[in-house]
């Protein structure tokens, strides 16, 4: 019995040391200015959704990587994002829009990550999925425009892009958004995050006050829960396209 007790104590100590090591590495990343921004797109999008923000970040002297996630599952999107983090020169600011917020919440548990930036995004807690995080909030009006195929992949109708998803963009920009959509596996919305990185990583949030996809109140409540520095913009769901300067400014602040 004594041997088992000693073994349990040793295992507990090793686990504590490993946790302290990760926390120490994350603290070191947070103390030095970031060198690279890794941008994670949301559902119904791809890396081009950051095209207005990327030049502004580059002008500020930051390296930028826009991940092209497959939107098949949370696990696969996190794996793609982790590869981008591994390849990037650290420290890294990890930025997520919409569904991308779930991805960075999981992938942000990485000692190269300096800070997290949520842009009109989900920010679930430990053990929560994207759908779990919406409980207690009214259904968004934009959900009525979601179209699911027989395999369970979801897109937004062209009319939904114009009316709900990106109503503050020009018709030509709306057409580009609709044409360039990535379809999200709807099952991914039920996949839980195991450990939410924002508990240990400094976080920032762009709150889109006219969002018809994720309620502004949910975004505000998440920012408060994360103790995130936040800015509010009178934007639709695609704040990085309608208010790129404000989004870039917050990312630059997060990098400092």
C-alpha cells in the first residue's frame, strides 16, 4: 500500500510539474511581443475572409498566416491550426472568427500562443461545444437561411448572405462571400472543447453589435467571462470585412 501511495504521489507531482511548465511557457510567450498572427476563418468562409485585415497587420510589421481549415470537424480544424502555429515564428496571436473562435479556444493551449482574439466568435468554456455556448440566448434570425445537404454540411443561402450574414457589405462583396463559402459539417457544432485556452491566455474580443448569426449579448457575456479587452463595432457578422481597421487595431494591440 505504501508503494502505491508513493507512486500516486509521484504521478501527481509530475502532472503538477507539467502543468506548471505549460503555464510558465505561456507566461513567457505573453510577456514578449508577438511576431506572427495566425488567422482562423469561420464556417461559411475561407482564408480570404481576412483579405482586408492582412495588409493592415503586415503594415504594422507582423507576419501573417491565414489558415485554410477543412470545416470537417473540430478536431481536424484544430489540427490544421496547430500545424500553422508550429510553422509560425513565435510568439503568435491566434485570431478566430465565428466558428473559428471554437477552434482557437482549443488550439490556443499552446506555449507559442501569446494572446487570443475573438472576432464575432463563439468562445466556449471547458467541456462546451459551440451549440452549448448558445444556450440561454434566442435563436439567431440568420439560422433560417442555413441550408443543409444530405451529408449534413451546412451553407448559407445567397439571400441569407445578403440579409443576415453580411448585410453591411456591397452587393458585389456579398456575391463574393456567397460564392466562396466553405460548408461546415453540422456535427462539428456539437463537439466540445476539452480545455478552454482563454482561462490562461490573455484574450481580446471584437463584438459585432448588429450580428444576426451570433447574438451581440452572447459576445458581450463571453468577453466579460474571459476578462477580455473588447471593442464594439456596429457590424454584421463579418466584422473583419465591414470594419477591418478596427479589427486590425485590436489584433495589433493584442500582439504588443
